[in-house]
C-alpha cells in the first residue's frame, strides 16, 4: 500500500457501527508523511467517535486541511484541536482563520503540503481541493466542489494524469468531464450520485463513513 484514504465522516454509511452526519471528512495516509485529515464534518463528537471506531489516533494527525469555511467541513475542527496539539492547519485564505497558538497556513496559491499531497490553491475565492500523487496517478480530493469539478480537475492536472476523484461534487452534471477516470467516488453533497453510478459502473465506488480506498 502506498496511499490509503479513509472516509471518516459522510452523509452516508459504509461500515456498520459508525455514525453518519451531514458533512465530510477523510483521512489520507501516504508513505513517509504524517496522516492528513481533510475536513472535519459538521459535528466534533461524531467525528471523534468514528475515528475511534476506525482506530485512527487523532493526536497523531500531522496536517489538517479545511477545504472551505462551511460548517459541514469545519464543525469538528475545535474538538479535534483539543486532542491534537501539533497539526499544521491549511485553510483557504478567504476564511482569514486564526487559531491562537496554532500554525495556520492561509492558502491562496497552489502549494505543496507533503511529499505526495498538493493543494490546488483557493479556487474561485471559496475552496481548495487536494491533488494526491499515487502510483496509479493523481487522485483529486474535494470538499463540496463549489468552484466546479471541471475547474478543479483542470487545476490538479498540472501534477500529472488524473486517476480518480473522491469527495463532494455538489450539483455537478457535466458528466463527460469524468470520462477517462478510473476511480469515481462521489460523496457527501453530490446531487447526482445515482446518475454517476449508472454512467460509470466500473469506476464508481460507493462512498460512506468507513469506506477505505487503497491505491
Ligand atoms: Zn459540504
Ligand atoms: Zn460547502
């Protein structure tokens, strides 16, 4: 395994015993880098509960990336920061977030976060996504895709061929933009989940809390 992605928090359920909630959070584990938490769901208690069930050590997370300032992505942040005292926090610059005593990186331009993980930068003044380098190609991780899936894919493609996309796709319906991808995992706020599954049955992965994707 080079890269492991675990959906920690989602509107839907993949694994018995976990909790669902409106929002999104995923854990990204890559070789030679501390675990990275992308978004924190809407409710800290449910986020920490799911982490415990998944045997994720919240205190060992090295980086927390917030895709955008909506409550369903930031809601669990204060709870996790009570347990985790060391993570560097990457937020879109427009949030102007400051957290006393913590290292907060305000992201506007594209930036490298770790050996294999890059931020697209804050797109359309609202949201950042991740481009994760894996042995299979670039996997894009989105929060809600408010800047538009096409814009996000175009920006992330500077790192190489896009292998897949995981995350909230909101009202995205320009489905031809997904042609050629090998992995499509629509999560959270994606409105056209069943249509995407019907169009891309081979590539589609059902998202939900507890879903694990190894690359
Ligand atoms: Zn959302
Ligand atoms: Zn949103």
